């Protein structure tokens, strides 16, 4: 369990991104937190050690990352995991057979799979609700409900849910409220400030930002909850290695710079797509015609680089995805390089076709993760691919 120092919460966001949770290495003064590539630590005598006994339980590189991201989310305790799904797995282990979870119906496919295909075997029950409307969440409540779990914006339809309203609902009933903040990042949205108890990240995405590791993180403010999650982190042991923690920590230092660029280019490209006659619906929370634009402006400071758009014809979607030259056709998101994906056949292939259509996820939908390249080059690339 890694607790941040108090001053880590008082400095500005960009300062904390660079410094929070890190001190020069006590041995050499190294400015970058070393990669403590060790499984164990020598003890001076029986029961006498520096607070480090075994690296599943404590690792200084991991602790620096945990403090850093906890500070960025405005929380007090961070817990790093080997992947975003391992972090969700730890949340679900807070519960027991018979407990009921209300989950957003449009969450990340792997999150849905972990709940429906694994945790139902252990007696947890799940309802999947369209969280754009809080009444759908209220209707899903049962006497066994213990957790509300959501994502906003969602992938790839960019549905938003009202974090403060969900936080109030969870608090009124004594439920835990957990939010997957992978898309918005703490740069643009801080769920703990809206009443969330737990924030989850796939650090694989924007927090690392360079597409060179897989990782997850949980951040909480409450000490009692931190103790329970810390127990699970150590007891289940899905911890990341120190090299991956180092890579993520290097990434978070530039998070505000990268997010500003993703956001600036994202807005430009979304507007450009909206103006094209050969493109159908464009899904981006920063567009004034997004049905939840007011909510987006209320709870988000920026809209980022994730855009979905419909090219009205599945064969054309395939051509565009294969014709781009700078955008890489790939799963994942949030790196410095721009990616394009076809959700119906890639990230959301496991979602039943009827459910896909119900949420507007057609076979002609494409999804962009806009990177930090020159936006004019990205526009020219999309232009030539759409004309082809
Ligand atoms: C990628 C992703 C996950 C899963 O994270 P992994 O690191 O791949 O396990 C969870 N939620 C969202 C929103 C994601 O994009």
C-alpha cells in the first residue's frame, strides 16, 4: 500500500506529473527513479530491514508510480497491476458470492468478459445498464447491489455518464462507485472529485502513452478501502514488473503535454470530419452536436484524441482502414502514434451484432486514436484514404 505525501496534492497538475511521488535516489542522487530489478532485499538482522522484504509486496519503482498516479487523480493511495484487467479483477475481489454489480452496457469488451464469463462462475451477478440515463441505473438496483462500475466516455460510441449523479446515487445507497478513467485521463476528468470511490486505469493507454508496456492502476482516497485493495494486490499478486513501472512513470511526466496535443488535434479532426459530405455521423464529446455536449463541458476539461465516425458503407470502411499510411491499423489507443481501428471486426467483434447495432456500432464505423504527429499530415492522410 503506497500512500502519497501531502505536498504531492498541493502543486499544479503538470508539476505533479513530473515530480509527484519521486525523490532523487538516496544511494546516488539519480534523478530518474531507478528500476529496482530485484525479487528480494537483504535484511540487517531478524526483523530489521528498510521496509522492503519481498518484491511482490514492495518495490520502490512501483511505489513511485503508484504515488505519482494517485497524486494526478487527487487520491491518496495507488495500486499498480500487471494490466488494466488485473486492476478490474482486484476490484471484483472486494465482493463475494451473491453480490450484484451494475455495470455500464458499453464498457471495454475485456471488462465485460471478465464479469460475465469468469465472475459469474463465482456467484457475482451483473446488470448492464445504459448509464447515459441515471434512471436506467436506478432501475437495475436490487437488494444485493454493492457496486456501480462505469466508463465515460465509452468506447467507441463516446457515450457519457454523469459522474456526480452516479456518485450521489452510490453514496445514498452505500454502494461503492468505481470509474474506468482510461479514456479521459486525470488530465481532463477526475472521478474521485465527483464522488467515485475507486478510479481504474489501463496504464497501457494514455498514462504510459508510448505503446511499450501493459499495465493497470487503481487509485482510492479512503484508507479502509486502500487496506482491502492492498491486501488483494499482495494476496493475488498480479503486480507489474519494475521495468514496466519505470516506462509508465516516464510516460506520466509528459501526460499534460501529450493530452493537450491529442485534444487540439482531436478537435480539429472531428470538426473536419463533420464538414465532409462523404462521412456520416461523427462521435466526439467536444462537438456541439454531441447529445451530451453540456455534460462533457461540465465534467471534462478536454475531450482528447478518440473519435469514431461512420463512413456509411462497410466495404468503404475496410478500404479506408487499409489505405491510411500514417495511421496504423491496430488495436489499443492512447500512444503518441495515430491508430485506426474497425470496432465491429476488431475490439468489439465479441459483442453480439444486434447489441452492436442497438448502440450505433455499425459495420461502417471507424475509430481513431489521434496521436501527436502534425495534424495537417493526419488530415491529408485521412483525406487520401477517404477519397480512394
Ligand atoms: C485497454 C482497456 C482496458 C483493459 O486494459 P489492459 O491493460 O489491456 O488489460 C480497460 N478499459 C479500457 C477503457 C481500455 O481501453
